[in-house]
C-alpha cells in the first residue's frame, strides 16, 4: 500500500510536544464545495449484521416481512454489538451473505431490504423533558438507537467517573470532511448531543475539538457556543492529531497509558457525528439509520458529503457524483492512510463509514516495490505513540507475533505514519494488521480450545461421578447379598428331602388337629 503524497520524507516530519506528526496532502477542498446532500432511496439496502465489534446482531424479522423506517430489524447479542434498524420502509428480500467492508475483502450476513419508496416511519418517541431521565435510562436509549462512536474506532464508552468529555470534530486524515461539513451546517445538534452526554457523565469539563484550519466549522460553532459551558479547542492540522489518544494528550496533557482506555484516566472521547446522532435519538426519537459520509476522489465529477442511508451500496453513491469508471483504479473506504481497499462496489455503507474514495491511478499509483529495512529509524520518529515500528516489523516477519505484542503492537493505532515515511516502501501497517488478526485468531482459538477443554473436563467429571454412583449402588447391592447370602446358604443347606419331610409333618399336624376336632364335636 502506498499513497502519492508530495511531501519529502524529511520535510514532512513535524514535532508536537514529545510526539511526532506527518503532514500529508489534505485533499479536502473538493468535497466541501457543496452542502451536505440527502441521497435518494436506493432500490435495495444491505444492512450488515456486523456494524462494529462484538457478535453479529440477531435478525428479528423474516424474509417477506414488511418493515417501517426506524423499525428494529436485528438485536445486539452482546455488550459490544449494536441493534440494526431499517433505514426506510420496504420488505425484507433476503438474509444472506453480501460483500462487507473489511481488510480481507470478505463477505458477511446482511439483511437485504427491497425499499418501497414510501419512507414510512414507525411511531417515534422523542423525549420532551430529558432532565427526568437518569443516566442509565439515557445510555439505554442511546444503545437501543444503535449508536456507536461513528469514527473508525466506533466504540461508545460505558459510564465511568469522567472528568473531561471531548467531542472530537477534528479530521486530520486526508480526504475526510464529514465532521467539518456536519459542524458547519448543524452545530446546534452537536452541542445538544454534547449536553446529553454531559448529563450522563457529569463531567467537569467539556471540549469540542476542531482542526485549526476548519475555519467555516469554527465560524459556525463559535456563536452557537456562546453562553454554553462547552469550550472550543483548536488542534493542529497534522496527522494523526485527531486519533483518540493523541487528541487527549494535546487537549489535556494527560497520556493514556499503554493498553489502557481514555476512561481509565477520567476522559471520555466521542466523535462529533455520534454526538449529533445522540441528539437525533433522544430529542427526535430517531435511531441511527443514516450518516454523513464524504464521497470523493479524482474519478468523481462532483465530490461531496452525503447524508446517506446505512446499507447504501458504494456504487450508488459514486454514481450520484458522476463517476468515470474508465479512470477508476482503486476504491477506499475511510481516509487514504487508514482506509481499507474495497474490491466490490456492491459493498454497503456501515455505521463507521466516514469516507469513500474513488481514486484514479494518478491518485493511487501502484505500490512501489518494497525493499529491505535500512534501519534509518524514520518510522520510530514518526510514530505518534512512541513505538519502534521496525522492531514490530522484524518480529512479525520472523513469525514472532507474541514478541511483537510485547513490543506494544496492541498500542499501534494503525495510523500509517510509519509506512508513509518509510524510504524502503515497506507496507508496515499491513504487517501490523495481519499480526493483530493472527493474535485475535489465536485468542479466539485459545478461548475455543479452553471452552472445549472445560467441556471435556466437565464430561470426565460427570462420567467419574456417574461411575462412583454406580459403584456406590453396586456396593449397596453387593451389601444386600450378604444378607441374602445367609439366606442363600440356608437355602442351599435346605435339602429337598428335608423339605418334603417338614411339609409331610405339617400336613400330618393339620390332619391330626382336624380329626381331634371332629371327635370332640361328636362327643
Ligand atoms: S522500517 Fe522503513 S522507516 Fe523504519 S527503519 Fe526500516 S527502512 Fe527505516
Ligand atoms: S501505524 Fe502504528 S507503529 Fe506505525 S506510526 Fe502509527 S501507531 Fe506507530
């Protein structure tokens, strides 16, 4: 993977505090020229049951069922998953495998809705007085609305003691402008979502972070923030300043320790789009069924930000922008540094899809041949979390993913700064993703084998207990024959001859008694 940025390696390295940044070409202007456009309703929507982490959601509708806009069609199966709602009215046409946006180009189970064009809502239940709701009730409503953080990381934090709440409106990754567009057009929704989150977390400070060069968003937000207890904070327009841990460091001067979450140091960070979705869920009673997505790239005539329904196929959005298929070389979901390449234009939008790039071969030339690591150390100085990327790479290449994990692989935020700066063009992030997948797979297999081992041990235990019980019964049944044995022995000793003598004696005694009684009666 390689991207065509114009900066030279040395001039692109910038320092901010103790960490380093890179400054790739922004490529943001074209999608910000127009306002956010509502997409028309596609004929078919494909709602992946996996919208983020956790187990796939469980469908609660069947093929052939009619559904209304906003109706829950699949429920979360664990605390990491989210429910899925119908983005418009129509009929469930299929529940089957469909292309899915992940780095392996795999597919996943999706609910296919044939839309009816009527866009009929279920009855919505907006909250008139949210101050009557407890924090737990609000969290439950947000989860039921299917909201995740809407950034690439997607997570919506649980309630913890929180000191600082950060609404992340910064987008330092090239091409992505959906937050900037949302803030400049709907600042009040983001502030309303932030206030709901403040009611939940009771945080002492609330900061909305935007990049310093997003002047239109800053201009829109400033007047809306007057008389509010929410601060606006500008962050450097450098990559990866808006990734969670880096942003926390810039804004609070606190560092999230390795393998820890922001909540562990009393900070909660939520994407600006998620704050707006929370406003929609609580104030308007609308679940998360659409999102603002940047659709851009050299092959599009009119790049723009869309409010698109979740489940919309990528090709549908590209066609709305006038795509020139003859020039299309590469399709990326996400920004150009951390996004994933899509191989199928039927792949649908999921809740974390913030950007789609339809790139030409000039924009995304083929990756140059990777050479051996020359130990220049550029990657270490570019890494914003202070890792040694070349060490991780060497360990992974040697097949020692466990060692890479000890070297901090889990803390790698996959920002791509190291790969961007590497003069040997080594696709470092691909190695890290592969290793993380391997480790995850190993963990899953380990957990699976532990589960089977526990089952096996339980079965062995049960068999042993059964055996013991049987033996106990046998002992008891063996104890009875001891008594019987006496009887048996007596029976054995009781000969047939003796028996017939005794019977004859008894018969004789009965006869004698009868005769005696008869003679007494006669006298
Ligand atoms: S991985 Fe690339 S940037 Fe890092 S030390 Fe090796 S050659 Fe240099
Ligand atoms: S991808 Fe990982 S290792 Fe490379 S610079 Fe980013 S955080 Fe560091």
